[in-house]
């Protein structure tokens, strides 16, 4: 049984590729782990995992990525263990009220992954969105409704797929930006990606 490492973009795992001398490609099989680049967003992620995730082959999925953070006390570049993730937009508006897919009786919007491993990083709740949050009104609504620490565009889709296949899952995110009206100059992409890759290289190396 192997570990499947999952990221949305190659850029987020660039040093991981270099360290393990991995060939170009979106699905790379190696002796001790496989690596899958899904593309950005929950649809691309679900499709890609639908193609590659098999319980006969994998006993652990490690989802790696950068994320936006709602909490300004958490420094940019910090690593977080997302141990709960929520599809934030999946549901229905009823005037100013939001009804989740659970309220509507159509399933779950909130996922806690099955995971036997302990990871020495702060554990937080994330949300998963199709549209990166970028207005004070949306930020306040999300904080009030879900009280999230981070925001990504894939996390809950990975947890969903792992739950469907009964596979353990870790989601490790590095904070690249605060959730705010969009200003890419404020992002610390390089730092976030470096810290994420250092963690991932150490984790995979120690496992094998
Ligand atoms: O512009 C670049 O050079 C660059 C390099 C690597 C990655 C990116 C991305 O934009 C990755 C998109 C990825 O990041 C997650 N993300 C990051 N911040 C947020 C956010 O505030 N809200 C939602 N998602 C965020 C997301 O999971 C995307 O897949 C650019």
C-alpha cells in the first residue's frame, strides 16, 4: 500500500519534485509514493481523484497546498493541519439565510477525515470555495456562519473522495495570504511554498 500525495498545481510542490527527482507529469508513480496534480478547484480535484484513487492501492492521501487565512494572528508562511473542511457554498439562499445541503436533506457539507497519524501542526477548520473570497461582506458572512481559519479551493473535495473510498487523509496547508479584498502583492507565495515543501519532503522521507 502506498501514499498518494495530491496538490492542485505543480508550482505548489515544485521543491518536492526536485528533491525526489520526479519526472514531469500530472500523475507520477514512484516506489514509495505517487503524486497527483489535480488542477485548481473542487471539480477538477474530484474528477482527478475519481480517476486515480483506489483503496486497493493507497492507504493514505496527503493533500498539500497553499491557503488563504481568516485569522491575522497566524503568520503568513505558517503550516496548518486542516482536520475539518466544509463546502462553504453548497446549499441554497433563502433571503439572507443560508441553507446547507444538509439542511436541504441532500447530504453532507462538513468532513472530518479518517486519520491514524499524529501531525505536530496546529489543527484548524478550513472551508472550500469555488470563488476566492474577496469582499468584507463575504468575509464577515463566512466568519459568522462557519468560523473558518483557512480557505482553499480543493480541501473538502479531497476529504469527500477519501471518505467515499474509506482512505485515511491528511490536509496540510501553508498560509500564503490573508482572506481580504484581492491584492496579490500582499501574498507570501514563495515563503508558503518553501515551508510546505520542506514539511512534505520531511514527512514522506520519514515514512519510508
Ligand atoms: O501566482 C503564482 O505564482 C502561483 C504559484 C503557485 C500557486 C498559485 C495559486 O494561486 C494556487 C491556487 C491555489 O491556492 C489556494 N488558495 C490560496 N489562497 C487562497 C484563498 O485566499 N482562497 C482560496 N484558495 C486559495 C487554492 O486552493 C488554489 O488551488 C499561484
